[in-house]
C-alpha cells in the first residue's frame, strides 16, 4: 500500500482520509484535506490537516423549491406530503432500491443538493409508466416530477453525469419503449410491468397463480379491466406516430439527446 | 297545541333529536329508511365503542329503547320522504312507509341521514373483494360483533394482520380530500380487540398520520404499549396474492426509505365515511345545499353548524361530515333545540 502511494505523487494526499477509522461511514465530500497547509507557522500539510465536515444539515434551501415550481413538470411540488404511495407503486424501485421518487421529491422540496448528488447514477431511471401519478393521493404527478429531477441533475451535476456514471439507455428498455409507443400510442403498463418482473426473475408470479387468474376474471366481470382497455389510442394518433417515426429515422437513436 | 317536527334518519343523531323533542312534548315523526333504528352502528353490529370500549348496546340500544317507548314519537320504518314542499313558514311532506302514504304538515325539520362507508372496491389498488382475506373496518366491526375474529378464507387465527389507514379518504385520486376522523381510532380499537382475542397475532398499522385526536390518543398508546401493535409509516400501493394463501402488501416504508412486499394473513382497510347517495337526495328534495365534499352544507361551520341554508331545516350528525357518535348525539340535541325554537316562534 504505502509504496503505491509514493509512486502516485501527483495526488494531493495519499488516499483521501485513509487513516480515518471507520472510513466507510464517511462520504468523500465530507472529508477535507489540504496538500500544503500552514496554520500559525505550523506546517500541517497532508494528513495532519484532515478535517471531517459536520454531517448536520444547516439549511433548507427554498430557492431551489421555487426553481422547480416554475417548471411545467414540477409545478405541483408544493403538494407532496411524503406519503410514499409513488415509491410503493414504482416499477423501478424494486430493481434499484436507491431510486425513490418520494425521497427525491423531498430532497427537491428542501433543496438538499448534497443528498441528491448521491443519486445521480439512478435518479434518471424512471421509465415513465405513470403508476405513481395514477395513485398519488395529492395528484403531485410524481412521474413528471422525475422529469424535473432529470433536468435539474443535468443542470447542477453535468460533471457527475459525464464522468462518473456512463448514462446510457438500456437496450431492453429502449426496445420496449419504441415497441409500445409506436405500436399502441401509449405506454403499456402490463408490458412494462411484465418486463420488470422478468428482469427481477419473478417469472412464476406472472399469471401462474390461480388466485391471480381468478382476480383477473373478477376484474373482467365487474368492468374494472374494461375501463383500462377502453383507454384506446390518442386522438389522430397516426400524425404523432409519423412524427415520431420521422424523428427516429433522422436521429437514429433515442439516446442522441443525452450525449 | 303541540308542535309538529319531522326527523329524517333514525341513527344516533336522529334518535337523540327525536327523544329530546318528544320530552318537550313535541309531536315527532321519525322517518327511517331501514327496517330498524340505530343507523350504521346497528347495521354493522358495532359491539364495543371507542373511546372507552363500552358495549354499543349501552348507547345505541339505550337510544332505541327510549325512542320506542315514547308515545310522542310516531315511528316510520322502511320509510322515505316521497315529496316535500314549503308551506309558508311550515313544511308539508308525504311520508311513504310499509303502511302506506301519509301527508303531514310540520313546523320544522331535522335531517339526520348520516353517512355511507366508502366502498374500497372502487379503488382497485386494494384488491377488495378479489381476495377473501382483504376486508375493511366495517366488515371487521360486523365480524367481531358476531364473535368472529378469524380469517374469512379458512376460519383460522391470522398469524399477522395489516391495517391500512386512509382508504378512500385524503385522496384526490378517489375524490375525497377530507379526513374521515374516526377511522384511525376505529383501527387502533380493532387492533386492541384483535390482540385481546389472539395475543399471538402480529398487528401492523400502515399510516401517513395517526389522527386519534383528543382523548382518543389513549387508545393509540394502549394499542402500542399494552398490545405491541407495530406502526409502519408508509402506504400500500398494491395487494396481490402471496404464497400459502396469504396476501402481499406492496408499499414503501418511508422511514427506512425502501420498498417492501410482505405477506399477510389478513388485511383490514380503514375505509372512510362519505355523504352517500342520501345527501344529494335530501338536498334535492328539501331544497338545501350540498357542500364540496358531498355532505350537507352547514349555514356557518362554526357559528351555526346544525343549521342548513334554509330556515326551519336543521342538520345533525354525520350527514354534515365525518364524526363520532358522541358528536352525532350532541348535534342531535342542538338541532332539536333549534328546531323547537323555530317551531315555537311560528306556530
Ligand atoms: C367502522 C366504523 C366504526 C365506528 N365506531 C365508532 C365507535 O366505536 N364510537 C363512535 O363514537 N363512533 C364510531 N363510528 C362513527 C359512527 O358510526 C357515527 O358517528 C354515527 O353512526 C353517526 O350517526 P348518525 O345518526 O349521524 O348517522 P348514521 O349512523 O349513518 O344514521 C343515519 C340513519 O339515517 C337513515 N337514512 C339515511 N338516508 C335516509 C333517508 N333518505 N330517509 C330516511 N332515513 C334515512 C339511515 O338508514 C340511518 O339509519 C364508527 C364509524 C365507522 C365507519
Ligand atoms: S408524490 Fe404523491 S405519492 Fe409520492 S410521496 Fe408525494 S404525495 Fe405521496
Ligand atoms: S413513472 Fe417513473 S417514478 Fe413513476 S412509478 Fe413509473 S418508473 Fe416509478
Ligand atoms: S382518521 Fe386516520 S385513517 Fe381516517 S382519514 Fe383521518 S388520518 Fe386517515
């Protein structure tokens, strides 16, 4: 170990906070170390000046709240009362536990960028299934709030997006999207749900259980299933479809925007 | 000559109003659409009432007895108001019951048509009526009233029970933005009753807020401190079938910040209170107003909560919003006093 550090002389200090006991408990950002530092004539360069910042939040930054509120997708941020129905409904959370729409909205409400920054790698993973928005008791529209979050992350953490986390759209997700949107004119929840379940390896839960089948039968009978099917395609769908087709042909890929 | 006053609805509020008026010597006509008096507590066989867990019979049975034995009260069961019109300062109504139609003139009117339980089947995420072991608080109240605490699917003691609060209340999505006020207290009461019956059963309450307001808080503390009822802060978004005849609650534990999918033997939905079809029906028939929550509108929510917007027509009980039996009884008395004053002035 020691040898390695000596070789790597361009680093400010050997390994940030390496001598801190229980180093794993402390975030990188909370550790301050100066390569060269002299205080009152005493040279405390290197590990001697290691300083752990307090982890107590010292402000609620409402300017940030205001910024979100001004966007079309984030306008209802003041409605959220942190019940968790969105996270409970979410297609993605079971796959990435760290993707938590409720918690993200809370961080946005309080302007806690320090926390948000930790989730740059997952914060964009919303698949737009709108299950959360359908169930949110306050009609916050958390699905669109995730869009506000994505925009915000792009604005505040451009470096993190580029360097740390290679953000690429998963091929499978892309295929589902293109298939659904072009084929049906809207996101197909059943399809999304099924593919998410498959990804989690929960194949047995998919319709195999007799109760589940019974449930579906009952829902057909009392009309609940029908109300879902009745949704249909958007008005004058072929026009939108042509536009999307056209875009895809020229852009080549949905990823273009992100790069 | 004695005053004539019409009381519509024979629940706790209507019964109490009728009894108080009858004791003042008023000729009361008490019109109830069901085949029995006692309202929702009777219909769903409430056995023990919050806050003090006294037998419901002490309250509801007692009110029914007093009303039935009072000759100043003319009782109409399986009845309804067929038509209604104003007649100067008085009111004329046709009462239709099993014994035929009767037209009567009244000096004033009290509406005490109460509430209906929110039907959880209308909110598909809870899978109510899809699985036998998903029931709601009124079902459990009735089951316990009949001495049955077991799982509907197999008649056995449940190993664990999930109680889910705010079903059909505080939810724009279902159209009810208000808090139903009693369901938290009913839920902790039922948790206690379940634990007293089956001490081995684990009971969990999934909540956003626990609103056991005022002294009802005692029951909440008791549920936790004497019966180890566990509260979990988070909502359940989906109920599906699980292994070994269980139902899985999928939700988020907002304090631990993470999703859960936990199998339960029984799920109890704390469904709230609604104005029901009777509130708009009364509003139309009597020419009074509905409020934005689907209950009957009070003239002034603070100054005169027992008055409708029409002179001579008074309101009592859960027809103006969710409330406990004690409140319904208090309002029955207040409406009786107001209806009496109005009748006295104009007869
Ligand atoms: C599950 C549950 C448990 C509860 N447990 C408790 C408890 O333990 N303690 C407590 O204090 N409170 C409890 N409550 C609250 C309690 O039920 C209400 O406070 C009470 O029933 C209100 O009385 P009410 O007379 O206003 O209305 P209701 O009880 O609803 O009575 C209204 C009456 O009017 C009749 N009616 C309706 N429409 C018409 C019409 N058009 N013509 C003629 N008659 C009509 C109805 O048939 C009914 O008999 C509970 C509520 C729920 C949901
Ligand atoms: S966005 Fe809606 S569902 Fe999610 S925590 Fe906020 S209020 Fe609840
Ligand atoms: S729209 Fe996004 S945040 Fe909402 S449930 Fe679907 S994946 Fe989750
Ligand atoms: S009383 Fe409790 S369960 Fe009922 S609506 Fe209010 S907070 Fe929800």
